[in-house]
């Protein structure tokens, strides 16, 4: 009531008595031994989690670089070289994912899913973007997981193996992309396809926007079947997907109605202006 510090329960005991109790603890007792084992297990798990976070960050960075490279496909004269270079970059990303798979041997992947999920989503986005440029179709999650099966022949030695279970590693192991990570990666893909549409028009390619419009419409229809029954992250990205589809359809509308009036070298500027107007109307 006087506004002073509240007295804690252990303040009633003299400091000397607390010191004597601490000295009387037997460090070799069964209780202390158990707690030391718990401490070692928790430290090992936390260290593994931090290593996975760093690997996921590296996977995200390399995947983004691959996406930036693929955007040069429409303007580059040597498209095959761009695709070959992107394949080399994706192989480097898969080597990082292989290290993640090595870290998760004998572990429940879902306990570390939050650490690796951002990297896997970005990898799905990069792989599906490359696959679309090659085939004009969407890669399946089964096809992605087939590329993430690793054998003992191409295994790399890692210096961060701390668990004793890593001494005996299987000859073949894999890391599976979860359905949620796949859906989130595909949702991010739509933004890259929208940018591909605008850059294609700027390069004089009139057919690609109509292909992209139909493709994005099919993806959006597929996401609407999930609706609010899916994870929260999926429903949140559905709004961004809808905006990308609206921008591509607006570009196709401009091409169809006013394509003959506007010179080809000015079409990209017209689309950029219309995109800014759409964002302003929706408060983005």
C-alpha cells in the first residue's frame, strides 16, 4: 500500500540459507543428470533449427536470383542459354535442399517446418516459373518431389552433423514439399506471370498475354475450390492472385480494343499506367 517493492516469497529466507541449499545439491544425482540431458537435447534442437533457418534463407536468395534471370527470357535473343543457366542455378538450390534433408534425417519434419517453409515456397515459385516458360503448363507437386530425391553417390560431406544418428545415413533420402508450401508457391507464381505479361508486351509479343490470362484464370478457379477451407496463408494470398489476374485481363482488354491504336513500343507504358490506377482504386 505504501508503493514500495513487493516482497517475494524467497526473501523471507536468509541469503546464507539459500547458498547452503545450493551447495547441498548433488550434481551427480538422478534428477540433475536428467536435467542435464534435457538441456543437451534442447540445445541440440535449437542449433539444428538455426542451421535450417540459415539454409532456408540461402534457398530463398538463390531462388529469387533464378526468377530474376528467367525474366530476361522474353528480351534475350539467346533464350536457350537463359534456360540452361537457370537450370544450373536450380541445381545449386537443390544442393542446399539436400543439406536440409540431411539435417532432418531421423527427425519429424513438421517440428522444423516453420524454419524451412519460406525457402521451399520460393523454390516452388522458381521451379514452376521455369517449367511454365518451357511447357506453358503448371508443374505438379509430385514432379517437384521427384527432383528432391537424393542418393548416397551425390552426397556432400557436411561439418554440422552433430547428432549421432547421422553416422548411419540411408543410401537414399528425400525432402517432400508439403501441399501447403506448393499452393503458396503457386500463388506467388501468379505475380511473376503478371510481370512476364507486361514485359512480353513491351517486347512486341502480343500472344503471350492471352495465354497467361487463360492460364491464370484456371489457377484462380482452382484456388476458389479451396475457398476458406484451406490454411489461412492460402486464403490470404488469394487476394493477391486476384489482383494479378485483373491486371493481365486488363492488358488483354487493352490489346484487343486499342491494340491497333497504340504503337507497340508504347503498350508497356500504357499497361504500367493502368496498373497504377488499379492499385490506387483498391487502396494498395
